[in-house]
């Protein structure tokens, strides 16, 4: 003899929606309302299962929004971090070294820079002290 067909009541629909809204597993919801199989629960209560989380998120989000707009700074911070991508500022961990800096000395009137103080090279590749600037293997 087949089982009698399930006819959901409005009270059962409300319970399913409430349990699903808070994240109760389908197996537990089915047991709570007297159904043996979660598959049967999904067959007869599909709309309630699908809409429960959406409605719960909308209600909580609306309450959070109202608190934030009412001046609750914790609600504002939470909203901005979750919805607007704001991040808390974290000080550097100290594992990286600071970038090097360069000190440039300003040239005073009458001073030459280092390049102007160097002796010019001869056309043969040797400077005035007789060195050939690292070109030992070149033929002269």
C-alpha cells in the first residue's frame, strides 16, 4: 500500500521557512516536521527553502542599514567593510626594509661636479696614468 500523499499545511510551510532561514540542514527540517526524506521536503517545500535565506539576509541587512543610518558607528564600520570594500589599516609588520634614500648635494657656485674633475681619456683608450681601463686583452 503506497504512502498517502503529503499535503503541506501553512504552519508546516512557516516552520520550514524559519528553519531554513537560520541554516538548518534539510535532513533536520524534514525530521522536525515529520517527513522521512529530505528529498520529499525539497519536493513539497521548494519555494520556502529557496526564499528563506534571501528573506533572512534582507531582514538582517535592513536592520543593519537602519542602525548604521541611525548613527551606530559599529554598524557603519561593518557595513563599509562588507559592502564598500573598506579595510582596517594595519601597520607594517617590520619584515620589509625601508627603501633606500639618496642624498643629493646641491652644487654651489664655482664648484665642479665629479665628472668634470675626471681626467679625459686619450684616443688610444688609455687615460693619463697609463691604464687602459680594463682592456688588457685588446691589441694596440
